[in-house]
C-alpha cells in the first residue's frame, strides 16, 4: 500500500532528474493559464533588396496572432498562397484595412487560416520607391522588421520556477 502511494506521488510531483518532463502546477482558479500559445515563427528581418520570403505551414481553422514591429524604414508584408500567388492580406504602406503601418511602427492582429497548407510571408522594402507619410521622406537604404507568429490553438506548458 505504501509503495503504491509513493509511486502515485512521484507521478504527480515534478521530478528533478535529467530527461524528466517539465510540470506546471495549476495556478489559482481564475488565474492565468499554466499554458501559453506556441510561438511558430520569430525573426528579425533586414531588407535591403529583393523580397525575403518565409514559408509557414498553417493549419485550417487555427487562429494565429501576427505581430510586426518595423524598427527601421518602411516594409510591406504580404501573406500569399505560393501556388496561386493569391494575397490573403497586406500589412504596410498603401495597404487597405486595419493592418496599416506608416513607416516604422507596430501592428498586431489575429487571422484564421482558411486551409491547411504552406503560406508565404513576403517582405518588400518600401524605401526603394518614393513614399512619404506626414511630410517625411524615408531615405534609409534598408528596412528592418521584427516578426512573431503564434498558433493560438497549440499550447505549451508555461515554465514555473520553484525557489
């Protein structure tokens, strides 16, 4: 009987041995979840010429949080279907809708994938053409953008540090 209780306790409590799985104690009811959305893409992209393209595998009906922070210059970002070239959305100067960046700035939004497939995230340096906003002309030879994408339907355990 005692052996059974010890085995049950060992399976419930975190074991600090190499190779053991991390364990997060549930926090108080109504408090933050012990799980966070999975970060599936994280990069700082500098664009001087060309159009850097990143292929992302997205799952149908999963919601994704997109966060772009243009720190230098001006960038236009398209999410396209690489097979057909269809553009699902555009972020940046001259874009329509709610995801507009006027040169440097920050934008964050959620988007749900209509199909399970590869999508291309394509960046274009808008400083290569004349573009101005609020009377300022952007003359930087390159642009830089921090990009983060989370899958809001996939969760990973939050690391809990015990002191």
